C-alpha cells in the first residue's frame, strides 16, 4: 500500500505541475499544451531537468537558471498540495471509480482555487464542466447515488442563488458572483447533497 500511495503522490506532483500551467496561462487566454514551459520573467524555455516538480525549484532556490529572476512559491506549493490530495484520495478510496472521479475533482478545485486567489474569478470551463462530470459520474458509478448528486446541485447552487437574489432585492446591488453559485453546485454534484451544508459553513 505504501508503494502504491507513493506512486499516486508522484502522479499528483506531475498533475500539480500541469495545474500550475493552467493557473498561469488559462486566465491570459494562452494555450495550456503549447508552447513549452517558460520562465515568467525572461520567457526562456525551461529544460526538462529544471521542470521536475518541487525538486527543481528547491535545487534552483526558486530562481530561473538563466535570468536569476525569482519563481513564485506557488509552483511547489500547488505541486505538493496536489500530490498530497491525490495520495489522500487513494488512501481513502483505494482503486475504484470513485477515486478516479475524486482525483479529477480535487485537481479542478486546486486550479480554480488558485485562480480565484489571484484574480477573483472562477472560470465557467471548470465549474460548469464539473457539474456535468459530477452528474455523469453519479449516473455511471455504482458507488454513487445520482439523486443525491442532483439534489446536491440544486441545494448548493440554489441556496447561494437565493442568497444572492435576496441581497440584490435588499441592497439593490450584486453581493455575490455567479462563480460562487456554480462552484457550490459543482461540489454538490460530486459529493452529494449531504456535503452542501458543510460547504456553506
């Protein structure tokens, strides 16, 4: 079990590295597959040996090999967080369809969380796609209940929509973005309606 968990952790580090690419490029309208990773300061392409998750950042002491410009702590933090979450999901659910679903879920949450922290936006491509995938997974995965997933979408998104609507009626101004509504609906779609009250606390 330890060897398998370590493998999943390393797998998570690699997906964390890709998450960093998405976090940086997607809000800028740039492609996430091409071109190769570049230094955000001098834009020099990064060699594969300088792009090893966490390790390369530590060896280079958080600086570009070429221009010596600083590279944000966010990069190793996202990689470590993703690796730890992947390992935690595997330890909890083992080899199962639920594990596959939750790995996709936590990866998406890491991406949108860091985009939201930096830019205060929650891209629809993640939240709306997450709702669809959550519902589809519940319909296909015998380990999950579709109605619980559907109620989760309605309770999660519906509750925040009602709060936002009442705030608009009272204050005559918007107090909550639509991204938060869709985020909670996404969480409900994947974790079921029983997760919604805990998400709102």
